[in-house]
C-alpha cells in the first residue's frame, strides 16, 4: 500500500465495512470504553472515531450535542447508526438500553427483563458464558448483563 495523505482515506483504513445495515467495526486504537480513537494532523488531539465519521459525513457537530449510537456498539462508525442528541437524549438513551444509573436489585430490571430472564442470565453467567455471549442472546449490551450480574444483585 502506498502513502496515504488524505485524512478521510486514512480514516477509512481503520474500520471494516460489513454492509450498509451492519456495524462498521473500528479496528485501530480504542479508549477504555471501547470507542474507536483517531488522530491525524487535521485534529490537534485524539478524538473518538464515531464523532470523526459524523464530521466527515455532515461537516459539523453542533455545540452541546453528542453523537449517539443507534446500535449501542461503541466501536461502530457506520454513519447510518449514528445520530445527534443532547445530554438529556444521551442519558435517556443509556437508560433505555439498560446502561448507566445505579442499577441494583432485579426489580429495577423488570422494565427490560422478566424475573425468569434475569435468573436465566445469572445461571448462564454461573455456567461460564461471557457477558458478550449472554448479551448477544438477550439482544442487549454486554454492560447491561454485567450490571445485572454484578455483586450478587440478581
């Protein structure tokens, strides 16, 4: 491969496209929350890759706005999976997807899962399934499974 001088072209070498509807997974460096990170001379500091994708696709991010994921997959940079939202939208999106807040006790999970499902999640975890395996089966973020299982709250 030759030298790439165009930042957009360079950016596009850092993720894998797997169809227009699927997540485009960031393959380069990530932060401790699994968001892709990107830096070129175009930007003064390293930035989250999904925000860079938004900039390349739309030209700007209005002040006080977040770039959120419809797919709830931090390393995804598919522009079809991204949308803008306020702080409140971001907080509501986290709660809707079962992340954030002080989730303790299975009664708080009833809006997402039945008691039977919570018990099944706990059993799967006890049997050695990963948070990701369980999350895939229950169609939710692995972090949701972690919070359901952590500290014996289920």
